[in-house]
C-alpha cells in the first residue's frame, strides 16, 4: 500500500510517498512560492538526485497537479501510474475539540475543519485547499485528516482551561489546544520501543525544539499538558514568536505605539522570539555563530530560550509527580548539542545527567544520559510524515 502524505502551507507544500509495506520513502519533495512569481518544485526519488522544476503554479491545485505528474514521470517518478497511490494523508493544524483522532475525510469533516478556521486562520485554509484539490484530482482515493491538536485532546480540564469567564470557553472555545501533537506522539511511541517499557506508568517530557517549539508532558502515553495554547503563540520563546508574556503588554503597546490589534499580533508572531532579542536572525545556527563572536544579545537570546525550556521541564515534572524520560526532537533538538546541554544544566536535582560524549550527536536516535542518570535522556528525530501515513493506512483499510 502506497500512501501520499501532503502538508500544505500558505504558499508551500511538502509531500512524501511512502510504501507502507516496509514504511520506506519512495519519493519526497517541496513546492515553494505557490501563487507567487518564481514557483518551484524540488522533487527527489529515493536513490536519485534531486530534480528542480520551475513552473508557474497559481494555486495549490496547480501545485498538487505538478506533484502528481512528478510522481509518475518516466525518468524520476516513483510509480508508473496514479492508480498506485492508495490513500492520501493530510496534515491539518487545528481540529479544535471536534477531533480527538485522525479521521476519514467527508463533507461533514471538511465543514468542521472550516469551523476551526478562526482558531488557525493562517494554517487551516491552505490545509483545506490541499484536501479539496486532492479530492478533485484523485476522486476515488480515500483521504485522511491527521490533526496537530488531536493528541492533546486527552488533557484534563485543569490543564486546558484558561482563568477567564467560563462562558468564553463555552461560547467561543477559548482553551488550550496544543500543537505539534503528531511529533510528540511519534517520539513518545519511540521511547516505548527504545526502552522496552510500556508507556503505561511512564512519565515523559518531550521537547520539540525548532523555529516553532513546544513541550509536552506525557503521562501513561497520553498528553497531560503542553506549552502551546489556543494558538501556537503561547509557551516557549521561539524563532519569531514571543511565547509567554504579560497579556497587558498587548493593550499597553496598542495605546503607547498607537497600533492595531493586527499589528501587535504580527509583532508577537513574526518579529519577536530569539529574532527580537538577538536582532540577528530567527535561525539558531546564525545566533549561535554570532554568540561565539561575542554578540551579547545573541547570547542572551540563547540563554532565554534554554531558560524557558528548563522552566517548563521543571513545571511538568512537578505536575506529573516526577519524570522518567526526557526527549529532544525537531531541528534544534535533534542537531544542537550545545542547546541540549544548556537546557539540561541545572536539572541534576531532577535526576537529569547527560554525558558530553554521548551528547555529541546529530540527527539520529541516541541515548545521551549518563549510565547512572535517574532520568533517561534521548535524542529522537521526529517523523510526522510516517505518523500521518500510519494513521492513513489504518483508516483507509477500514
């Protein structure tokens, strides 16, 4: 069974075609600048060099059409016919309270997704456009929606409710939803495989650290609490997002700078975080380089990031009554030994002790804790596409 995984952004599209018999990637690629001059498709069949296709792509349907054409190309395609695509799995950012698991996509499901647009106005519309384009181009192929928020639907009310008038939760759905759920679920399941212990009875803290970053407290295999909130803005300091701040700053800025709510929202989402503190970049590699050259604001940005991650680890250990396993994943978590070390320094009181030699690793599964560390610490590369493909396979079979 071959599953095509689609992840649509506002002007981009990532994809993988996965053979679910052995979970091997047959082809993958990225479309950029959809609807913008200079549209480009970068396609890579496994075992072959990357192919770059520069063609105008006016919308997501156009982009998906180019992807499907590339997948069956005689020279660099991965299958001979689109009949070999058995199901399509779509990443959907926000499912609200409507979806606690992945679902086969129907008209009713799409309607429910559209009702969640106000909760994720930047993400859900392109997700839905991608689904509708695939339905038109592959009308007989089952489609599955896999939601970033679904894994976190197991959070207890004490974790997800905000201290606002309860009527706002009932009327408008204002509550913590959490994101990166597919990633947190994947790495927690890998913990079970790596330790040989069942998730039941285990307390895990997963650190998805990248340009967007979140932590999740996982108790008995279920999300117990997570750092992102109603939107992906809450929580950790991120690449360009501010994370947790005093909410009164919003009205203070509107009054003092005479700017609109939309302008403050843009400032908090796109001009803040480590970019705002460092003034250098939102890319941690650039910031680390600047810090090494003596840039004090760059160093402050790195310190602030590690400090907020450390605070969340401590709070989640307290909330769960301890921690057995700490996991680092995503771009920074998988590849930056200095970032992991800085986060873990000072957590010895919790039983976290990492081995510098073991920590000298990038992009592969590894235990990096000392042999006598009470808390096991792992680097586990995330694989959201595989999780989407697995859910798609299970539901398509039904």
